[in-house]
């Protein structure tokens, strides 16, 4: 697999996005107001509390019901959401955000700077267990300056703050709800988002309706959105083809070909930094020995893994979470399969006769099991005897995620390099699944986030990627293009490379859309 540079990656992304949007006139008519959009997802929406959502269907619903200070555009830059503007000190350690006037929560109460302060204090409280805690930046203190101004004092210079405040779990909730107990948000929604909750059946259907008090008087264009849960991806694709649903935000490669050929359906595709990986418990035998991790990584045929796991809709990975979609991607030597060297490393680690291990994969998405099976077969010649165990996603989240020592993960692209490293790989990462806990790596990441100089920052991130490339806290064999599909009457939707951002308040329905109550 030839190396792909960032400029080439972005060019491909633009080309694919152009294909997805082909047929749109240069001077499109204003979006039509009204109608009900029916969106399908492949997992239950188990959590409504936006501070602790974990999977894409939950992110989607949270985004409909809540707003952040900023939001993420398709080019990964920040745009205003509840904050209409922001400024920073010269040294990047103090940021001031000015809120829009007249903001209200769905219950009619005003949304002010005090609610923003309370929200971020909850996010930064370890008891909340919000993934945003390690991903909104080095925030030391948040204070309200009048009702509509919020000041963030940082523990170090940080240029990415407007982008990181758009993090999926950094939605603003009322201070009163936080004070009375966040468990209220498990089945209720008190947000400022473009839609209000109508009904909530976690494993079947979530219905939201237009928030008439939303700060943008033009958006949302839709009257209502129905989020329908389809655990079977084939049934989900069939529902779109028949017109029972209007939009699939993510679909596996196994269904994409069928959707491409279907009449009245637009298949959508965009390159992304989304990936599956094989997480090692680096604090437990046998994976606390770097030679074992290195040996298994050397059994992987990366090009074959792209074909098998992504069905050709992706690119090869190199055991770091950055690919050319990221600003600070380092183009390191591509790893190649070397069975002889893998055997030698395994013998050095004390396993001359091979090693047995059980690799666990959730059944959602299906690519996790595909990756596990492919790795099992590729690793056999080197002496690895891997048993693959697949389990329901809910069981995986409860029993394996962040607890296991050998399992397949699945992650969306993050907005910045710091965000993906701080989510998964630093010692204080929100999801420190590998327990790699490498002090040298931590130091590089912390220095990079506090550095304004572009060249120095790039060099620090390059060193961090080299360290991961060598020590292999997880195997990252492939990155996925994001795939979705929509009926041709859906207008204004664009697949977002981040994977967890949807922007459905920009969507409208054309004249041919079915009329739904």
C-alpha cells in the first residue's frame, strides 16, 4: 500500500464528497421547511445524558437535543454554537467566550454563563466519568463574567480550545439539573438544542420535534426527526431502499454495494481517521512484554487487512491513531508482515512454542469480528493460537471495555491529534484501555498541546507517533472511509469525517419525500 500524504488525502476527500453531492445545482433553492425525517441507527440509544454518551447513535440524539459552546464543521474547524464569539490572551492561557443573547433551555429556563460554568465543573469532576474530561483541553478554572460571558483559565497554552470545546460530550446542561442530580438526564432531556424530546424507547424509537425557541430562527428546517433502531444492518438497508427510512448515517461495506445500485438512493462516502484496533493490556502478561506486541504486529498484512476488513473502503494503518486526515500526521515507514522476525521475538519473550490468547470482539460494528478473524489467521504461522470470542455490544461495554487485556476497539476520528491521544493513549486518558502508561509519550503529548510554534509542535507529535510505532500499545491495521446512504429527497446532509457529528439541523426534505405524521 503506497504512502498517502495529507494533501492527497484531502483531495480524495473533496472528490468523494463531490460525488456524494453530485447533481446539486450551483444555486440551490432555499431549504423547504417541515416534514419528518426518519433516520436509522444500528444500536440502541442507551444514554441520553450528553456528558456520558459513548456510541454514535447516542451522540446523534445528544446533538439533536443539546448544544455546545462551539460546533465542528466538516473541515474540522470550530464555528459558533451557544457562543457567538471568542477571544484569547496572547499567551493562549485565557479564553473568553461571549454567549448569544436570549438563550433558553427546553423547559423555558434561561441558559446563562452560570450553566456553562456548572457544566464544565461537572465535566472536570472525575465522579461524572465524562469522556470530555480529558478532551476539552487543559482547563484549570471556568468563571462567569456577567450572564453572557465565560472565561476559561488554562493550566498551559492551548491553541485548540475552540475546537476541543466542540467535543461530543461537552454539551451544556442546566446548573439546576446538575445540582439536583445528573441522573435526571438518563431519560429526560433539558437542552438548548434544535430539537426537543417527544418520546424515548432506547431499543426501538426516539422521536424529537423542532425547538421553536432555538437560537437560529431559520433552523432546524424539519418539524420532526424519528431515530429508528435497526439491530440488523441488512434490514436497515432494506428499509432505506423501500423508502421506509430516509437516511442511514453509517453502513458497513457489506451493504454499501447494494445501496449504490438501489433506485432513488444516494450512496455517501468520505475518507476519515476512523479505525478499529487490537487493544493490549500492557500491564498484564503476556502483553506487558513489548516483544509479544511487536511480534503480533509483524504478522499483519496491512493491505490484505484493508481488503478484508474495510472491503476496500479504507487505507492501511501503521499502529498509530493518526492518518493523513490529521494535521500532525507523521509519515513513518510502513510496517510489513515478517513472520520469521515475529517468531524470533516471540521466542525471545519466552514463548518458543507459541502463545495462546482469547481475542474478544463486540458484534457492533461487524468489522470488529472481521478484524479478529483476519488477525487469527495471519498470526497462526508465527505461533499465535488466537481464539476469537464475539459477544453482544451491551455485554462488551459492561464486561470488557476498559477492563479486558486483548480485545478489538472501534473509534471515530477526533478533531485534533491531541484529542485522539488524550482520549485513548496518555496515562490519564479518559479511555485508557491499553494501560500503556508511558511517561515519555505523556511528556511529548503534554508539551505539544502547550506549544504554539507549529514546527516544534509537529516534531513533538512525530516523536510520539514513532514511540507508538515501536512499542505497539495497540495494533491499528486499517482506517475506514465513512459510508452512509440517503434517499434522493433528503437535502443538505453531508457525511462528517469525524463520524460522531451529524448536523441534522441543516437537513431538509424535498417535494418527493413521503408525508409522515
